[in-house]
C-alpha cells in the first residue's frame, strides 16, 4: 500500500480544503494518506511569518502583491523560494522518512518549490505531483522535479508550449473540492434543509476562509435593491467582521455564519455568490451551478481567475461598489441572463476533480513502481 503525503499550507483555507478533498478520494482507493501543514511542520514561527506577511500584503498593499505576481513571470523573483527551501530540506526529509512517504503531493506553490529543492538536493526518486488551486497558471509553478501538474486552467496547453513544459505533464482535472449536494434537488429544497427561508432570493456573501472583503459597505449598498433578499454572510475566521455584520440593521434578512464545513451546501442553496475570486470557491460555485458576481478580487491570481470566469460566461464582475446593485438586480430578476450563466457553469464545472486526480495518481507509471517496490526515503537509490 502506498503512503501519500499531501503537503499543504494553512495560508487561507483553499489549499487545506483541496487537500482534504483529495485525501478522501485517495483513501477510498486504498492509499494511506497524511496531510502536512508544511510551514507549521517546519516551525510554527515560519508559519506565523508567512501568514502575517501574506495577510498584511493582501489587506494593506494588495496592488503590491499584484505587481509581484505579474512581474514574477518576467523576472522570476519567485525562485527565491527555492533558495529559502534549501534551509528546510533536512526537516522535510525527516518528515517523509518518518511517514515512509513514497508519493508527494503539493497544493501550494511555495511548498512545491520547497519539495522540488528537496528532490534535487537528496536525489530522491519519489514522485512529486502539484495541484494548482487557481484557474490561472503562472511560471512560478514550473519545476523540472515535478512529475505531473493537475489544473483547472483552460489555457494549459498554450501555457505548456510557452514555457517549454511537456504538455503530457499537465492533466486537466479541475480543482479538487468536496462532494456537491444532490444536483437534482432544487435550491428551494436545499434552503429548506439548511433552515433558510426557502422561497426568498438568496445571495451568498463571502470573503474566503479568512473573511476578507468589504462586507459592511457591500451590505449597506444592497439597501438599494428594489426587493429584499436573503443574505447568507460567510465571515470565516474573521471575528471582527462577524461582530460588525451582526450589528447591521437592514431591510434584508441576514444570516451570519462563521467558518463551517458545510460551506458548499450553502453555496448550492444560493441563487448568486458575491465574492472575491479564490480558486477553490470559484470551482465550488461552478460545481453548484451558482452564478458568480465578483467584487474586489485580490490583484494577481484572483483577478486572473475573474477574467477567466467572465470569459467562460459563468461570472460577471463589479468594478465599483455602485455596479453591484445593477448587476445583482440583473442576475436575480433577468431569468434569461441568469439561465445563461447556469448553463455555462454546467458546461465548465469539474465536480469530480478530486476523484479524477486520485485516479491519475494511482495510474501514473512512477506511482505504480513505488507501490510495487515499496520504496521509502531511507532506501532510495542514487542516480
């Protein structure tokens, strides 16, 4: 039996949620699977530094993050992560040795850089697969040590050619997500099961697991809607914004929910999701066939996600606060327009991505060899 270690990072919730979805599917195929919160496993202080830096940049200097992301394609600044990873090779090696790991999967690009460095430094023959949790592709993902890429990016073939990566290394699977509620159930029925008012138009407002977003200003702007709606506000782990939203007096019915394992159920229950454009949330929205209204995506990867979604006809984007009312009115009350977004989501969704990835990993030649020979780090052969 293979032991697979999935290396994630709890910077935001998307990477961990993708890891959990993939773990479940791999275990159904008989594999032993462990998820490692990589930065924290190396050292809790490293995790704190990465988390605080990322969160501070996203909240206080998002445009700087966007520029770094954009110019990274030209100037390869991201290779600093390979240098940094060199300091952690021994710790990562001890992790895979202790777990008898013979397949490595990464769900975070910085972690992928660390593991690529580990393979190179220790001449490891362990397969390394990376799961890309955005719809956008960036050259920062590319490392010669990676055996396969799993992506939901529709332009992966163009990307592979542009950056001289064998196209066979890319597998168009989608982003791994949890199982979607029964698609035959109406939104009315799902709302009823969740204790929501079943016959009210329902809008899900979220800022990801970290609860990032302009909740208060968005809710106040929604007072301009012609008809009251039911707002489901997912505030994640953001206690401060939870308190603020609960104090709002509105003509709309507002349900405030903190971090929940049933997010996808509420997404399936909603007529529209109003959100930034995190890759996992967007993939879940497509799987639930829930039209997307994007507002204030994080510059860089999320902006590119939003562009891809709008080009696919599954989302629309509000460039300024006043646009939200106009676009939301159209989504909720223009039946023909709404149906077109639902139909486009139906064509592009990949609800079984986790199972697809698990099948590919199981069938990969290098994975089968590891499984049959029982190769583990202490017994790896030097080239």
